């Protein structure tokens, strides 16, 4: 299988185990040379990890070696992981079991938290969150966001509370205990599915970003190393004004210094987007390239089944990116199953790299705070994602927020 997951490094005790991982996972692998005890681990192996996320896979017979490796690897990076398969050796496990274990370990990077006055990224599931590779997490970013949640859903939540976004736009809100479960399902009314008696606690977002800086900087190093290893020539970032494209722009700017931003402007932009894109590019000293698209809705509105709007935007992006060798895009695994199954590097408009692939919405939000760059104003109202005002994926929740902004 072709190596694609270059931000991860899968490690096993023996060469046959590493070979099994290579076939199952498609990422770069490393063996410890068949050592027999934890005392035989060569310290130089940790230098080979570099700026990658190491995941040690062990069977029952080498579990202690895996635990010892993890203990040392955590001195190198807080992102290190250890997967224990049910078989005696990794090579005996089914390929599907190895793949599923790998996907769950990636999900733990996004969904495992502890709480100590702020939410902390953790290797333990301190909040008891259900684990699923297709779940995402993000924070309530402002008092206004919390007020909107209170008014629409009738629940008492606060700024800095954690939202775990499950399938079909079902959201579980932690404050830090589970406070409420709400539904923002597309095509349906907003509903409160459950509310608890837990006390709502406000959480300081800037303090949370600082407390989690070691994890955020580790992710930054992995992403920047990935970009520098795989990009060449002229680099551009498709910059929609969304949080993920902002983080991609920040990373690309740090990785290469000289990058450009491509903004595909439609005639149905959300409020504040054009000014926000211009302001960020000016602040970062990034060249802004504009591409214009005129949506003709007389032919019919875009739908989930026929996203002709996306096709037209991609065509405009392709024309604007003609003179660039690489695009750095903000696709993340947690956004959809389609994006999760997409490799780290694809060829569409041009060579596209996804340095945020394993980040959560929480990582992206706190990274922007750490970097001192505000997000698009609509995120502070309560938007999870941004698109156009005629987007078929817009829920009633987002339409309510948009209506409030437009009437101010």
C-alpha cells in the first residue's frame, strides 16, 4: 500500500509486525528490530520519530515493551500513543482491527479531555465522552454565543464550554459536566433533547489556550514539518475566511514565509467575510488573490444532492491557482467521513496538502487564540462552519443566527 499518512509513524516490536501495519494502515512504519524486553529499546530510536505522531502497536506478548516505549516517547512529544491489539502479536491481528484501532487512536487526539479549571487535551477520557472517528469537538467562543444557545434552546451554558459534535448535528455540551444535548439537524427544527441539573461554569479561553500550548505547539510542529517535506515551488492557501483555512494560512506562513491566499468570492457571501479576509491577509502580510463567482439561482437552488455551487467555486479556484505548484487546504478528518477517508495529499485543483487533517475544531480555535488572530465574527455568534448564504448544509440554528446578524 502506498505511504500517505506522513504525519503519523506506526511502530512495532518486530519487522513482521511493522510490515503488517504498513499493509493495513498505509503510513510510514518502524520496527524496534525484534527486541525481547523493554530494557533493549535503543534510545536512538526516539530521534527517528522527528516531528511526527508516534503510535506504538503491541500484542499481548510485547505489551510491556509498548508501555516502556510510550513512557520515553512522551518525553519527545505529548502526542505519542500506544495501541494494544487483542492478539498475541500485531502480525496476527486482522487488517480491519488494525485500521479501526488506528482510527480510534486518531479520534482520541480530538476527543479525550480532562478538566482542571479549564479543558485539557488528555490521553485519558476524563469526561467519559463516547469515542467515534466521525465526531468533532469545539468550544463556545463568547458570551454572545452562549446567550444565543440559551435563547434558542432554553439551556444555561457559558463561554468556554465544550461541545462534542456527533452524527446528524447532535451536540453534547459539557460545562464541564454534561449540561445538555441538542439537535441542530439540517432540515429540522432546533430541539433540546436532554438537559441536566449540572451547574454551568464559564471557562477562560485564553487561559485554556495557554494551558494546552504544549499540545498545540506539538501539532504545529507536525503540520509544519509535513508541509516542508511535501510542498515545493509556489504555495497558496484557499482562504474562505473559515477557521480551518485561517489555521492553514497561519501554518503555511510559518512554514514558507512567502505564501499567497486565494479568496473565491461569490455573490452570496455571508456577512463580514470579505472584510475579514482582507484584514487577516493585511495583518499577516500575505498576498490576496481574488476569484469571482456569480451564482445563478434562477436555474434552481443548490441541494445536498446537487452542490453545483461547490463545483463552480472549485472551477474558480482552479483558474486562480493555475500558477501555483501546491495548495495548503484546511480539510479535517472530523468534518466528514469523506474527508477522513481522503489521504493527506491529493491531486485535484493541483497538489493539495492537508496539514490540519488530524486536528479538532478545539485545536483550531485555541491555536488561533494562541497566535493572536481573531476568528470570523460569525463564530462568536455560534456558527460551527462557514459557507455561502445559500448553502444547502445550513441548519435552522445557523439561519436563526444569520437573521439576527442581518437585523442588527
